[in-house]
């Protein structure tokens, strides 16, 4: 019976760590500035998709996708 209760306690502890807590990193996603950044990234990806659709060759698609990914991460970086 002890093994069952200890495994149940381990399960409860594991689930407890999955519950989102209030932390400053999560709270920054709710700010107006971060929402503006997400809108910029959304427009950037839409523009990149249009470029890829206008010239649908694999080299263009790969270069545009990689460059857009770099820009998106740079825009959403939390240090700025």
C-alpha cells in the first residue's frame, strides 16, 4: 500500500508542476506592446507567404522561411 501512495504522491507532484503559475515571463505576453509585436510578426509571415506563392521554387521558399523565422524571433525577443 505504501508503494501505491508514494506513486500517487509523485503523480500529484508532477501535475502540480504543470499548473501555470503567475510569473513575469507569462505576464509580458498580455501587454499591449507584446500584442503589437505579435501583429507585426503575423503581417511579416503573411508577406513571406505571398512572396513564396509568387515564386514557388524550393530555394526561394527555404531562404524566405529561414529569414522570416529569424526576423520573427528577433521581433518577439523579450530583451527589447
